[in-house]
C-alpha cells in the first residue's frame, strides 16, 4: 500500500546484524516507495552485531548497538515521524 509523502520526512531507524546488512537496500527502497524520496535512514548494523555486547567479526570489532553512535546522531536531529526495523534479535539470546 502506498501512503504517499508525508508533510514531514519519515525517519527509519534500522537495527540488526547480517540479515539487515543484506536487506538494507530493500528497507530503503520500500521506505521510499511508501513515504517518498525524502526518507531519512539511520542504521546500526553489521555481520555479528550485538544489541548489548561488543562483538567481533573476523578482524573488525563493533560496539553494541546500545553503545553505538546512532543514538547521539538521532538526538541531534529534529523530531519527525519515525518507524523502526529491528532484526537479528536472536544473536543476543
């Protein structure tokens, strides 16, 4: 269902690990088709990414999503309607 552009840009917050890394383009494309081209997308993702613990994938270390810079980046932006995509929660179980 296409809703069309809203008066304020829609913000998408995407959080996850490898599944979201592979699917981010689909999230972006679907969001833009639904809410128009001015959608803002903020993402904290990556292979092996954890919500609550620092993680390492091969030689790269990532902070937990809870500790990532996405929260400061979002706090610095003006309020706007926001939707979230939360995936790969099983990595922390």
